[in-house]
C-alpha cells in the first residue's frame, strides 16, 4: 500500500535551499544548528510558561518530587 505524503511549506523551503549535496561535515553542522534552534525555541516557551505561572525555584523542586502524571496503563 502506498501513502501520499504532502510536504509542508517549511519542508519545501528546506529542500529548495539544499538542491546540491552537502558533505558529511556540512550535514552534521546543519543538524547541530537546527538542534540549537529547536532547543532555543523550547527554552523560550518554557521561560514564558514559567513567568506566566509565576513559578519560583521552590515550585520546580516540588514538581520534581511529586511526579504528578497519569498512571501507566498497558495497551491490549
């Protein structure tokens, strides 16, 4: 069975930018840049939530101790 995949705008733009082959070193460098970009976005989002909630370091310590999450249920 074959599934049709539609690329989003970002994927198409990245493909257009890299028409030529990259060396292994260049590809590794690009991956590192992209990971840093995503990490910065995650950090910014975390900081925004932190400020929005008005959390302090004590809150983080409490959350780490509480393990406030849904219990594990095994799928059939």
